[in-house]
C-alpha cells in the first residue's frame, strides 16, 4: 500500500521545460557530467607525498618583518 497517491497524468511546467531542453540539446547531460568532474571530482591524495610536504616546510617567524 502506497502512502502517496501518484497522479500519472500530471507533468509540471518545469519537467516539460527540462525534457524539451534535453531533446533540443542531447549532449547536455554529458556536458553537465564533464563540468561536475572538472569542478568536484578530485584525484586521490597520496598520503606519503602529503606527509613529506608537511615535513619539508620551513617554520615561519611569528613576526615576519623582524630582523635578527
């Protein structure tokens, strides 16, 4: 038994707009996935490289412009 009634005959304006947009531009989803990959999908972090980078940093003085 379903808790929500589904009205299969109704299609919202937004759904129709998106469907029409996808029909006009079939490569739209591929472009979206490529954009997402460029912005959000990052390469795995090499923990050994990260550790070596942190260890090789030179400690900065508390007041950078202070002369010895």
